[in-house]
C-alpha cells in the first residue's frame, strides 16, 4: 500500500458495460436489473450498480474490475439476458468487442516507484494491449496499445498497487470493434495456453 497523497489520482470517465450491451444508452434503457447476468458471470466482474449509472440505473450491472475481469472466452451474460440488454455474441465477435480502453499511470507503477519486478498486467492481458518494454536496471515496465485493448479489465484487476492502481480501464459509452494486433499469433498462443 502506498501513501495515497503521493499517488497520481485516477477518475474513471465512464464505467464499462458487458460485451453485447452495444452502448450505455441501449443497456440502461433495456436492462430490467434481473441479475441473471451477474449470477452466471464466472469471474464476478458483473456487479449490481449502486449509483454508477445514477438513480435510474440502481442494481443494473456494470463491470467492476475490483471484483473481477471479463473472461476472454466467455459469452454467458449475453446468453442469460432475457431482455436483450446484453445481446448474445459468438466468441470471435466477443474477443473483438471493445467495451473500454486501458489507461496506464507510470507514476503509480511499483516498478517505476520502487524498482520492483512485476508485469502482472501484461501477463493477464489476452490481446497483449499491455506489454512490457525495457526500463532501467534490467527491469521492464508496462507499455500499452489502446487500439487493440478490448477493455476486459484483467490488467486493472490484478494490479497489486493500492490504493490507486497503476493501470485502469475507462469504459466506452458506445462499444466498437477493437483493432487486431500486428501479430495475431500473440492472441492465438495466449488462448491455447489458457
């Protein structure tokens, strides 16, 4: 744990909604807050909102990266949703659905501040939107490629820095298609190893 006063603050501009929810507006207007998606989510990333969406969205699910991350190979929430707020996606489409974008705060990273070997964020990134680059004293430090980030939150979920993490995901109000990495084998090898 770090002294919060010495850390760079992070203000999330937008929370993330589940892949298949198309946009925040579509999701908020269609979701009945039945919590079926929450109950089938294997990682626990889907959590009922308190005031994340404002008063009208109380108990509608959002992706809470302090609770979990969106599994790269999972489409259970879309299969469970009875109202169409989260549309069913096939695995290939889901893997390219960009729900958010990675944001790295160098000054909060323990490799930068304390010279500690880490790299947890990169190890858990399924698209390699977070990767390691040479830093100093034979250390490596995260670098990001937001264009190929899908916003799954695995990097944020595993970051050991507290109270303000070094890496975050800003949600996208409208989901878009993520770009493919230059080397698609990065993704294929990760999926086979998992």
